[in-house]
């Protein structure tokens, strides 16, 4: 946000006049709605606990997979029968 304000003053005072500076002024504010919505996942307890559960279940499911499995996946055997 500070970068956008600085670029605005640079453009207003005529220090640098460039089309890309004008675009960059507004582009610095674009990530703010995304970042503010992500803060809910950290600071609101039900959301935080849900995200923790999902993340832990993903991590646990990946660690339970066999590394060198000789078993054929179920979808591969049913497809080969047809």
C-alpha cells in the first residue's frame, strides 16, 4: 500500500510520467482483498481448526501410502476387464 501511495505522489508531481506507473498504482491494491480473506483462516477459531484438520488429514493420507507398491490400483484392474 505504501508503494502505491509513493507511486501516486511520484506521478502527481511529474517526477516520472509513465503509463506503467499509473497501472502499478492500482495494481498494488489488488492483493489486499485476497490477503484479508486469508486472515480469517488464521484468526477465526472454527476456520482455523477446520483448516488444521484438513491439512492434517492430507498429510496423514500421504504418509500412509506405500512407497514401492506392487499392487495394481482398483480402477486399473476394472478397466482391463472390459
